[in-house]
C-alpha cells in the first residue's frame, strides 16, 4: 500500500491534529517504514509453527492448592447486622 502526503494530511485532519509540511513528510517516512516492516513480516512462512502465549518459553511457578486459613465464617457473620441461613441480608436497592 503506497501512502502519499495527501493521505497523511487527510488522516491528520480526521484526527484533528495540526501537522506541518515537514511533520507530514516525517510521518510519511515513518509510516512507510512501518508498512514495509509489516509486509516483510507477512511474507514469512509460519505454517507449522504453533502459536505461543509468550515470546519466551516460561512456566509459572504455582503453589500447592491447599487451605492455609482457618474457617472464620461464623465469626464474620456474628458481627453482621442481619444473617439468615448462612447468608448476609442487605436492603433492597432496586425495585
């Protein structure tokens, strides 16, 4: 895709960005370079390569899934204003 100075000025206008002639020329060079990089990346054959979730082959260190805290359910509900059948009762806020 060939980009022109008019394209850069139009995009700047649509984005409500004031851009000078030399700024537009600089943006055109930068965008052209980005588009060239994208085209080179698209040309690479990636068939047979499995997608990765991270650029490096990392594994997360996981802790054992074990209970570490005592059950304090009854203690917490003892100070609640209203409790019924093990549930906290709150005022109705939506009609």
